[in-house]
C-alpha cells in the first residue's frame, strides 16, 4: 500500500516525460477496476459522480465532492486527480479555502475551471480567472502537499470555441502557477498542437470523449496526459439503459446475453484491498 506522499511524487513524475492515460471512474468499484487494469493514475469525473447520485453535472455540493474524493483516493494505490470543477466558489480567497480542504482528502492533483454555469456569460472574466488559479496555487503551496494544479479553460465546451482566447487563458494560467493545462473540447491536430506549443514546456491534458484520435497520435503531438471525462460512465449507463429499455418496451431480455459475468467482475476486484 503506497502512501499519499508517494502517490503525489509518482503523479508529478508522470507529467515530466511521455504520455499517459488517466481514465475517470465514478465510484469505488469502477476506480478499483481501472487501477487493476494497470492505469498509472485516475481522475474523478464530476458528471459521472453526479449521475451515480441521481443528479445532473454541476449539482453536487462541496461536502459531497470532498467525501467522494476521499473515498476514491482511499480505495486505490495509484494517484488520483480531482475534477474540482470551479472550486465551488467564485471569489479567489474562497476557491483557495476549498482547495485547501481538497488537499486533505488524499488526492494527488486537482483542476480548477473557468466556467461560470451561466449560458449567457459562460466564462469568468479573464483577470478573475487568472486570480482564481493564482489563489489555488498559493493555497496548495501553503499546505506543502505538492498537489499538482491543472488550469482548465472551458470555452470549447461552453459555446465559446475561440482558440486564441483559450490559448490566452491557458498561458496566463500557466504563468499564475498551473502545473498542467487543459482545454476540454479541442479536437483537431492543429488546435492541439497550438495549445501544446503555447504552454510548453508545461504539460497538456487532452479530453477524449469519442473516437476521434488515438493515444499514439496524441503522444506524437506532444500531449502528456489523456483523460476521458464522463465517457466511461456514459458507456456504462448507455448499456444499462439499452437493456432496461428493452425490458420495459419489448418484454425481452436479449441484452442480458451480452452482460459481463460476475466471475469476471470479481476477478477484477478480488486482488485489490477492501
């Protein structure tokens, strides 16, 4: 069993060379299965977690999220990055206070995004966004934990797919102390290459939520980290709903024939600690 400090050192080292996939579990069981498959690190997903609790994304409380982070971090021996959404606050000093709480859950990293939740004004003002990242950086430094900070710019998934503005924000977040930069929604080789070049030598995370690329292609583009967000949760819930709809609408059970056997599930879980 590794210590929290060891997992944080490993996580930081993963960002220094090469390219790795950091898949996103949504509960204790999915986290343990992913760890058993050999992934070197995991990341939570706010959307997957919310769905598992019968809520839509963005509707989990700070308290619920902190408990979730602690549960997942304690269930695996690999580093865990926290999808910490917008820090559960607007003001920089409040973001800092919440980041401090998050560092006490055993996570190895966390991300802070710049989306407001307002469709008419989806991104925080540029200067405020930078101050929020700087506040998160200071909070982490004051804890002495070495938690890795990822700065996220959400324009491409919030109706503002402006590459120049995204790069302006990411470079500012890097200067404000973000260790890793992330713009969910960028997909083309040109977009990805532009972001990687703009923030170099700091590492870039790319979100892959559909079949538009490969690990090899992203590694060749200089991407250090690949996450899948809520995609694995969507795959799981998609299969569940397909089977349930068949029963409800047709009274048949053919989807059950495609279900994984419990023996295989148990084999993935048994080698791991309780």
